[in-house]
C-alpha cells in the first residue's frame, strides 16, 4: 500500500491527466456498478433550515458538493489550480478596463435535465432570486457586487457591477450562482426539502429517512454540455454517522471511496500502509479552523478578552496533540499557501505568554478568571473536534486567567443557534468558495457576513476590500489584504487556529481519485471511474 501525495500544477483548463489510485486487489464492488462514496456530512431538513439544497440558501461544503454535481454555473473551477473556466458559458470576460462589466455567452443548445432550454433569462432569474431572497445563511453576499443584470437575446448575459471586482469570475463558479429552472423554483421563496434540478453533469435523487438524506444518487445527465468529462454513469454518496462507521464500510467493500471526514487515527493507519483494503491520497487543501466571537456578548465584548485568548493559545501544541502532520498552525484567516497571506497574529502576539495575556486583561480592568463556554459541533468537522476543544480548554484554564467549559452540539442545532447569536465563542471551519485571499476575509468581515457577526469595521468594508478587488493581479492586492489581516489580529473578531490537508481513500480499482477533490474541497464525482485492480 502506498500513500500518494498530490502536488497540483497550475492549469488553464480541465485537461490535466487523471491519476489512478493503486493498491491491493481486494474489491467489494463489481465493474459496472455505481461507484459508492462515503461521507460523514449530514444533510438534514429542519424547521430552522427547511431548504438545505436550495442554491439561494446552501452554504456549507457538504450541500455545495451536492449542488456542484447537479446545478450548472456559468464558470467552473478547474480540477487543478488556476483561473475558472467557462462551463454553462461558451465564453465570459470583463469588457471594460475597470472590471465592472462582465459579459457571458451561453453554450448553444444548453438544456436542463428536464429537456427545457437554458436561456440567459434563466441565468438572470436564478441570480436575482438569490439576491432577492437574501437568506440568513449569508450566501447571497457572494453576489453583493452585482448592480444590475441584463440579457441580450437568449444566450448573452451582462453583469453590471457596483464596484470593480476581479474575483467575480470565481463567484460565478459557486452554487449560489447556479442556473435553475423558473418552473421548479419560485422567485421569492426557498424550495423546501431535498429536490434539486439543473443542467449539471448529473441528475439527483435522495433517499431520505427522518428528515435526513441517507443516500444521494447521481446519474449521468445525457443532456449536459459543459467543461467536464463524466467518467462514470452513476455515483452514490452515502452519509455515515461517524468516521469509524465509514471506515468499516470501505473495509467490507460496501463503499469504494472515503472522503471527508476521516479521523486522524484512520489517516495515520492508511498512511502507514497497515490497511490492505484502501489506498490513501493526500493533496493540498485550504481548509481552516478558527474560533469566532459574538462581539456584542458581555463575556467577550471587551477586545482585551479576545486578545488575551489570542495571546494564550498555543497552536503548535494544539495541532501536535490532535492532528499531528495532518494540519499546520495558522496565524491569519488567509492560509499560508494563498497569495496575500500575512502572519498577522504571530507578528502581533508572538509565542504564547501568560504574562502578556495577564497584562492585557489587567490593563482593561477585566476581573479574572474570565468565565466562558466554548461551543463546537460534534458531527460536522470530524470526531477530532471534541479533542481539539478539550486541548483549547486546558490551555486557557491552565493560565489561571480563564474558567472555560466546552459544549458540543450537532450541526443541525449548532448552525442555527450560532446564526441567532446564541453562542459567545464557537468553533467553525471554512472551506473556501474559491481559492483567493478575498474569500478568506470578506465572508467574515463584509456587510451581511455569513457568520451573522455584529463586528463591523468601516475601513475594511468600504475601503480595503474594494481596493483589493480592483487588482486583477492579486500580488498587487497584497498591501490592502495585509492591512485587513493586521486589523483582524488587533480586533480579534475571529481567531484562526490551523489549516489542514485533505485526504481521500479508495479501493484499488477506482481511478481518478487524485482529482476527486480540488484545492477548495470541491467534490468532483465525475473524475471517478472504475478500472483494473493493481
């Protein structure tokens, strides 16, 4: 058994050769069957979130990975690195020198899976609908630079932007910009339940039990016209309660592929070659984890409390104890591998120091120990999250400056409570919408941010974010981006902890595994195929 480490080259399109996982000969699936993929993502419909798969609402990596297979976008992110490429569009480009007018021409003969033609008016309807509904998930903020949308005939769409936005092509590759049929979606109301219709590579059907998807079946869409080649006829995505159950399924041959989220122990076992049932592929990832604060809450309203936490937390020890080589300490919201990254938190706080933290609290007149509860989700980011928060609790309490307790919640209760401001301090993860520094900053700091955070900084929102978006060459945006990161390190509305790698495990006859995920953690089921064991 071999661990495969994938280094993705920069590419201009989707023509990079597919790499096959290779390992033992045992396989529990027969050639021609659906490829079965396991995940610990949970897809539930609740009273707080009755429309989890509506493109105008969905805003987490799991639901987006369903939508990316089924709902087509004008642009698509390549399977390697690089700029987005046309998908539903035949071509797209800025038509002015100021990056404020963006025009797209649809592919000729584009159809929804139902057979209805896809028109420019459908694109306009879909995107205006997301902006009109403005769901509390915060996903519509990705489109907030749009001023007006015009159509010319059935194939041309022109976006007039409020301000320059060099990242706009990336935004048109995200599911919130997915093209939907007005026959299936009301213009001012979310579509409840688990039905999804579009013009993407697959059609979709959900098996549901207790208001949750157990299996999502993706069947190759014969009418699809777009940027990707579909290497299989059918894929089943099965949801498991935890990583252990998913691991047992691949060992038995019930599934062919394991995706997020495997436990650190599983990854270590596969990495060591001690599992003869599956091969491990690791690849660059841009996942980050962080603590977020309700800056209006009395316990953390004082900046000194948040700064003291930043001064105390030992990221290196946290990563070492919980994730080992599977993660790295992070000192900014922007990962170290993304253009525009700055180690702002390390520059301000240096190494962990109880004395410095005490000075911050004493100087602000804060009585110690500060009593706090850290909230985390038990089932959304993997089983190691609990241990992570136990280590954070120990680090803060051992200083004598904090009295911290921790509470875990399932994602279907955690996310609605967080959006309502019910938690003072809580742990979140971020899988980028697209691989640009803007997408690690604006979603947390801009108006209508997806956390629903009360933190607001006028200079960031009105000057620095717009400045950075004017620069088509992202290196030229570094000054504005660094100033944003430095401000975050000083105000601490969020506290970055670590960035991680991403892993996929697959049985020996499954090909295309190396491209099953791109750097933004997009699940690309169309890359998977069934080949010869060996």
